[in-house]
């Protein structure tokens, strides 16, 4: 490819900055650095013009990614709920837990979860914690 020659004048500070930056970007010469800088700047200018074109594409892509993520999370939550339901059935059937106890426990645990934003620590239920107080009545 044919190259055109340009004479360019830079003030001393800008020239020093260019020399320092050449080491950072592995430019082997000032000409290569200037050529890369010009290409970068041209790309920047054109990207501003194409932002009106790219913005909807990016937005649509992000919406698709979000939808896909929501679908995966929903599927995993459904599978987890099925497994939890199976465990609950086994526990209730094997321990013969009375319905009245479960009703009281449901109200108490709903309050507990609301109070601590769903962060549950088993330690609070071990060795006679007061978690049975309302459910036993």
C-alpha cells in the first residue's frame, strides 16, 4: 500500500508524551505511533456517528441476554422448589407433624424471613432456640 508523507509539528510537551506513550503501545517508530493514533481517532469519530445505529443493537442484545438469564434462573428455581417440596413431603410423612403445628410455624417463619431478609443461620435453631415458642401454641 502506498504511503503519503506528512510534515507535522508538535510542541515539546506533546512530543515527550508521545515518546512515553510509544513504550506503552509497543510502537517501533514515531510514524507508527502517529499512524495508530490517527486510525484510533478516525474510529472514534465514526463511532460517534454510528452510535445512533449501534445503540438499539446493543440494547436489543442486552435485553436478549437478560431474558435468557431470567429463563435459566426461573428453571433452576422451579427445579429447586420441586426438590424442596419432595423433602417437605418426606419429613411431614415420616415425622407425623400435625397441621396445627405447621400453620403456626408458617406464620412464625414468614415473620423471621421478613425480619432478616431471608438470611437464615442454622445456629439460631440449634439447642433449644426460641424458634418453637409460637409454633407450639
